[in-house]
C-alpha cells in the first residue's frame, strides 16, 4: 500500500475517531442534562405528594399541573389496575412490573415503551402506588436528530481532511516515494539521482541527508576501487622491479659456480652481485618508507628548523660534488611542524636527483623564503630538465615506479612518489616547472 493511501486512511480514521468522540460526548452530556431536568420535575412532584398528610394523590395531581415538565399522574391499585388522572393517558399503556414500581419509589428509572418514559412512584394506603411518568419522546428525538447531524458533519470533515492532507502533503509524499524508488535502485547497484528538494522541512532535510550519504558512499567506493587498482599495480611493479636484481644475482651465482676458478671473472661477478644487492636494499627501504607514509596516523607535532636542514643538505651536495656551483639563498630560522627524519629524506631525494640527472657543470640555485604564512623552497638547476609532457601532467603524473628514474642511473623509480608523499604528509604542495636556468624548477610550500 502506498504511503499516500496510508496517510489518507490514517487521516480519515483520526478525524473520524476524534469527531465521533467529541460529538458523542457532547450528545451524551446534552441528553443526560435533559433527563436530569425531567427527573427534577418528577422529584418535585414526589416531594409534594409525600408532604401531604390528607390526600397524596390529589397533592401529586396539583404539583404535576404546576410542573415545568409534563408529568402524567395515575394510580395503580392492589389489583394492578391503572387509572390516569393527569396528563397523557397514552404514555403508560401497560402497568410496570412490581419490581419497577418498587425501584421507582427510591429514584427515577427509565421504562421502555412507545415512547420511553421516566418513572417515579409513591406508596400509599392499601399497597397502592401513585404513578408519576414523564415522556422522553422529545428528548430522544432531539438526540437522534443530533446523531444524524453528527454523522453528516463527520462525513464532511473526513472529506475535507483528506483533501487538505492531499494538498499539504502531496509534494512531500512524492519526494518520499521518489526516495524509496531511488533507494531500491541503489540497492540493486544501479546509477540514480536522488530528488532535489529545497526548503527546511523534515522531508527536505531527509532528502538532502540521503543525497549527502549517497555521494559519500559513491566517493568511498571510488576511493576503495582506486586503492585496490593502485595496490594491484603497485604489487605488480614492485614484483617486476625486485625480479630484475634477483635475476641478475641468480645468474651470476650460477656463473660463479661454473667459473669460480677465474679470479678476474669472480671479482667482476661479486661486484655486480653487490651492486644489485645494494639496489634491492634501497628499493626495499623505499617501499617501506612509502608504506609508512601511507599509514593514516597523526604526524608528530614538533617544530623543525627547515633552514638548518636545507643548509646541511646543500653542504653534503657540495662535499660530494665540489665541482658543482651551488647558489644558496636561505632565510634563517624558518620553522615548520612535522617529522625531521622525513624532511631530511625529502631533501636527500631532491639533492640525489640533481646529482644523478644533471652534469657536474650545471648550476644549482637553492632559495628558501617565507611568504603569506608559508615556507617556500625553490630549487632550480641548469640540467637537461624534463620533457614538456611531464610538465603538463605535473607532479601527480608520476607513477610509483617512474620509467625515467628506474631505467637510468640506478634509481629505484620511487623518489618522486616519496617526495610527493612527504610533502602531502606535512600539509604542503609541490610544483614542477621549467627553470629560468634551463633545467627543472621544483617549488615546495609548507605551512609555517
């Protein structure tokens, strides 16, 4: 059953029940009030009859004639014969039962007839009863008329309530039904758009919350799928990169077993094996560092003197390559928050790339300044630089195992990925462009 139908039925039932309850209570109260008025008239006549010391029947007849409500007065003798002396002689057509006559001496009772009437009696000499009766015809007719009016009013109220409910809720009902259909499609993994609802109503807030939830779930699914694809590619690339040194080591080990007596070959083979072991060791270390950088953990909140770290890195580069011209412009006392070890790794990778990929006569310019609440590190070199398509794709275009680094000069191919991860870990940005020296410019920004 649709929500709209259920709402209409519920609205009709609630309206009907409330209207009937209120109306019935009002009708019952009005009916009881009229009956009590009749009872007071009967009680007044009874009091007059009982106070008479000579003729109680005559006193009852006189009091009934002066009553505000029409009261019929009769006499029931010991032979159960009824004689009406005052009022409507067609009201009491049959003599009430003895137990009714006795009960009516204590208080008014209702006797069914055509019509119903209220009865009081007074016991007189010889076991006779003075009978006092007042018709309920007009009171019951008014009640029946009010009941008919109540049902007519109730039917009208139900129709109006359903119309008003439809007019007020049809928009929200349509939205809820649309959300239900969209939820079923989402459950079947089908692409769908949730209804767009404006306003501050509860239904609008529900629609907006569900839309945000769906977008979050879609983003999480895409992220998870991308992570899985990246993990597969990473495992495949890592396996490939590790297979190369292992293959070389295995080949030279077999050759050593066959030609171990040749001292010259043995020295060459051991040198190649050692080189491949060192390369594999570096590759494993880089993989472990990447795994550590990929963990979601809180970065240690420690101030790091970035100026000192850069001075140390430039000093090491000049020590290892004294022929190289390195221009240094470093603002002193620049502090950033983060991991000193990771920042040292970042600077080592930057310097290592220059040492590997630029000739010794290529100039290098290192500059550190503060601007707009950030520490800006710019490294320019006069080397061959990168291809234009590399600048176009930017730092994000570098794969975990970049062919440019992994196929030349003994690199593992993970250096750019490591640098990018360390910069991101510290809330910074990294940008590659062509340097005015002719080579590569690397610009890194860290929040102070």
